[in-house]
C-alpha cells in the first residue's frame, strides 16, 4: 500500500508520486487496485513522461499549492490510471 495524493475525473484517476516507486508504472504500466473513500477500484496505471502539458495541467489541480519556483524534477511524477 502506498498513500498518494490523487484526483479522480470520470474514468481516470491521476496520482502524484514522489520518490522512485513511480518506475513500476513505466512502459506499458501495471494493473492496480486502489481503495478510494472506502471503494475498491481496479485499473491500469502508467506514468506520464511524454506529455509535459498534460502533467502541468493535471498538477495544477492535483497540487495547486506547489511553489512555482520548485523544479519539476522535485514535483513528483504523474501516473494516470484508467479505471476498468
């Protein structure tokens, strides 16, 4: 189990991951099971490394209080989960 901050929008869940464990979701990603507000959800998770505009857009809602001066490398990685 890993606690993360998340943002659910329809059939997508975005999670911000700090540290190195985001690497488990590289390439084709991994199936995941999540517990969100008492509901067990299944999905497929993949880290987003190719679309900086999407990352910036989602992090603006996911982590709106992150200081602008903080380098992106320290602002975590965005993992997108498509719910099944």
